[in-house]
């Protein structure tokens, strides 16, 4: 699923999808994508923009997760007796 797998080593995917309703899956082979990419400069440019946007969005999500994890946990005060 997704366009980033076409550009990553070993066609590694960056996300998982689960279909919860009936649907159709459209596929394209890597060789066909390359053919279209080189034959149609408008498509090639669109594909580069699309994948760049996706990478930037993924970076923003990761930065938000990292920022959240850096927030100090709440301080807990325990009663100590003895």
C-alpha cells in the first residue's frame, strides 16, 4: 500500500492498512510505474511531490511523538511513614 514503498530499499512500507468494509484494491507493478514516470513528466513531478509531502508529514508526526515523550512525567508525592 502506498507510494513510498516504491522509493524505499527493498520496497519497505511505512504504514499498515486494514480494510473494515468491502472494497477494491488497485495495483501497479514497479516496472509499470517507472514506465509511466519516464513517459509522462507531469506524472513524474506529481509523484515526486506526493512522496515528498508524505515524508514530511511522517517526519512531523515523529517529531510530535518525540516531543511528547520528552515532557516530564507528573511528580508523585508519596506519604512516607516510619
